C-alpha cells in the first residue's frame, strides 16, 4: 500500500519487465494475494457491484485456498 492508501507496483515492473503480467498474476495466487482479493470483494460490496451470494462464494473460495496451503 502506498502512502495515499492505494496499492502500488514498483516502477521497474512497468518500464523494464517483460514478464510483469505473469509475475503479478502469480503474486495474486500466492498467500500475499489473499488479502488483496478480499479487499476487492469488500470494495465491490460497498459499491453494490456483486450480489450477496457472489461475494460469499468468492470469499469461501479464497479461504479454502488459504487453508489448503497451510495444511
């Protein structure tokens, strides 16, 4: 998170990296991506973009992924 409260990506990822998309996708699939995914769901909830069952289903899926990696 940056000082302005927004997520930031290092400048090198945008200007010099040829695998930035793959790298960012892999990061989102890892344990550090779980809070980001949950945050996105919460934002959708606040703006009314996703229905209750969609949010519930996505959160459940994220938590399953989190616990399957720990166990």
